[in-house]
C-alpha cells in the first residue's frame, strides 16, 4: 500500500511529461499502479462487514425508502454492479459532468443506502462515476446479473415495488435523471396567413430495455401522467410526456437536471 505522498509525487512527474517507464524507475512504483492512479489517486476503501437490512435476521427494506426509490431509478438507467476486491461489489452510477447537482444528489443517495454510508467519485472524460463499495449490493438490487440489462428480465421484487408505490416521484426522478431529459420543442403554424413559432416543454425517457420502460410507464399511469411512445425503426424506444398538465406535474416533482 503506497501512501498519498508517493502517489501524488508519481502523478506530478507524469504531469511534467515524463513517461510511465521513467517515473516507475525513479519511484520504484510499477507502471500499472501509476496508470491506475491517473484515474483514481486515493486508495480503495476496505470492505467493512457492515450490517445489511436485506440479509439480516428480519429482512427489512432500507431505512431511507425515498432515497432507495431514487437510487433504484438511477441504477436501472445508468448504473451497474460488478465484482470488486475483497469479495465485495462495486456500484457505479455514471453522471455527466454537465449536471453537478445530479452528481451531488446521486452521491447522497448512494451514501444513504450503502451500509457503509460512503461513496466515492471516479472522474473520466465527460462524466463522473459515483461509486459505492459493499458486499450487499446484490441484496439491495437483485436485478443485478450477468450481461446487459436489456438482455435479461428486469422485474422488481415485491418489497421494491412497495417502495416505488410509496415514493413514485423519487423513482421517476431517478429514471429521468439517468436516461431522461426535459427539452423545449418547437413547431410552426400558419394563422391568418402568418407563420408563427410555438415552443413547449417536453420530457423524454429513452431506454432500450422493454422492462425498464414498462416500469417507467406503469408508474406514470399511477400518477395520472399522460405519455406516448416514440419509436425507432418501428420499435418502441422512448417515452414522451408533452401534455401541458402532465408536464406541469413533472416540473413540480422532477424538473430539469442541474
């Protein structure tokens, strides 16, 4: 385990234009370690044997169900769970640099649900991965499995559905913040011989997984939100919310990314 001083010195030498090979010879640190530090300089946290509500003796839902509903939406949209070091798992939620408020909200949700109450941020080109380390992510997100989400069934367990039913707007906000957007559409109409331009707000949610789109539209239905399918090559691909009253509800409870 290298201390932060060694890590920062090696990266400073690389920043001067030195090759990984020359920095490795000078510092005695392997090139692979230096290469890893370029994407994450701080050491990986040690996996702690923290209790999990799902695999405990009472099998309870997470205590902060609103945060869980939001994080579930983020995970289904832009999240993944993969095996990590020390027999643990890594939850990653990709958040574009364009939306710093979303990054903060995502980190807060991860910290609220992670049994260790911790999150980390790994920077990449154009986005930040909000990361949480835990042995219990598969307990908390049983949709985890091999392969891409749209290539396997995505079905909520009964306890998850109960949480979504209790906090539907948090779930919708998580889905929209991950794979959705609020845009301004425009159209032109000829009225009394004069062409006029009209603008109106619209929400889109785009996901290639039929099951995830179904979870989104089922929740919209329960909230009284009118929506329509948008197709790509004749196949359902995106969900649009454009009716004035429905957009007003979405603005009140979801809003634009920030």
